[in-house]
C-alpha cells in the first residue's frame, strides 16, 4: 500500500492526486464511501449503477443470450422512463 499526502482546503475539500483518480476511475461527481475506522478513515469509490447492476445483467444474459446489456447511460434512461411511466399510471 502506497502513502500519498494531500491537503484539506479551507472549505474542507480534499484534492486527490490525478494518478489515484485515474487508477480508481473517480470521474467528477463520482460518489465515494467514507468509513470511519478506529484511528483512520477509508475512502472508497461507491460502485456506479452499471457496476451494481452487472451481476443482475449476467444472470439475465445467461437466461436471454440474444439481449445485449445496457450501458450506464441507457440504464439510467430506462429507469427515468420507468419512473415517469409509473407516475403517469398513478394519476
């Protein structure tokens, strides 16, 4: 495990080194999970929607091999449409 130094700004913001941002795929607006340990904190990227859905898609693809999985943009759009459709049906 490597150790790097970073400075917390006056607005309590922390800038991560670019090398770590690339290594852990931390695009802007990517959520991170911060876990408080006994004498330290741990910062981990929160899995993206696509990463969380991948195991479900793998099961689905095994049952339906001709259907291609959605990427994260397509999945978000499908969720928005589903939510909008559900809201319309309630009214």
